[in-house]
C-alpha cells in the first residue's frame, strides 16, 4: 500500500509518499539517496539521486525516512508559485 499526501506549508508544496513495505536500515537509506547504489539485479541506483539533484536545482528538497520492517516515506518539497 502506498499513501500519497499533498499539502502546502508556508509557500512550499509538499508531497509525501509512504509505503508499508519492508523498509530499510539507516545505512541503506543513506546510500539510496547518494546515487549509484541499488539492491536490484539490473538497477542503476540513480533514481532518487537524480530526483534530489533536480529538485535542489529548483529550490526543493527530497528526504527519505525509513524504518526496517515498517516502511519508507519519501518527502518532496518545492517552492509553490501562483
């Protein structure tokens, strides 16, 4: 199950994605956003890294929080324009 939330906080758009999967330990979570790390046989490990870079170039952020055996939450924030 994936839950998606949208909200606006003080001129910032925030989108969060929460799953109820197996989660990641702290070391794996840290590696996942750096780039070049994957647990998949045919993956490149660039997805979160590229998203984080593109968001940063436009004044946004990407964070990942995960708890082993409980799930993962990815939160994207970006300046909200009219």
